[in-house]
C-alpha cells in the first residue's frame, strides 16, 4: 500500500485514496466527501494501484475452524452452522500478510464451507463477515450469485449479528 492507492474497507462500507501514513499501523484515507479518515492499515485492501507488484506470500498458519452449531430452526429441525470469517478467527497471526492475502484466505474458507455442505440439502450456514457492505461481503454475494445460484441467501438475524452476517441455505 502506498500514497495514491485506491482502497476499500474490509469490514465497513466505503473506501478512498491513501493520502498519508500515521505511524506503522494507521493510514489516512480521503473519502469521496473530501474528508480524511484514519483507518488501521489491516482494515484496508488495495483495489487500484498503478504499479501493482506480485509479492511472495509468506507461509500462512490457518487455524482449524470449529463449526459452531447455533440453533435449530423450527421448520427443518437442522442446526444452523456458523462460520466466522474474521481474520483473527481464521489465522494464528497476520504478521507479514497483506490485506489481499487475508482476504483470499477468508474467501477460500467461504468456498471450502460451501463445498463441505453442498450435499446437505436444507442446511443453513451463517457466514460472519463483518458489518456494512465491505469488500468481503461483496465478494461473498458475488460468489453466491455466480457459483451458487441455486442457494438462496439473506442477511442473517440482525438481532444476533447486526449487519455483519449472511445466511445461506443449501439447496
């Protein structure tokens, strides 16, 4: 990430242009309205850079995600599976990783889960991706629209997850 890069927020709506860095963890992003907003570097993903480079990805330690049964829906009697896609739930550490690396792991966990449950008709899965319409949520919805057209989806319970989760039903 460098000054002038266009970024989107991983777990919130919006993005902008990198204007300057504040210490080693913060970046000031100029939003569409012209205001600068301080954001943690790890919460941004570069979406447009004039000289994108291919980096060697460091070895990544991915945690084994425990599938968490949540509750039994009245209509199917099946347990809802909950998958938390936040990086701290998927990775032991994000040290040395770019936001793109983290994003790719999050999306891979989504795909892995969909493949794992593809034969369980009626199974409901809640993917916790963070609030707003950030990059991860948008990517998940795009995957559902293109690769999993037969699986209906909706925002998960606002009461339980706020705006940060999507529920998919396997068909």
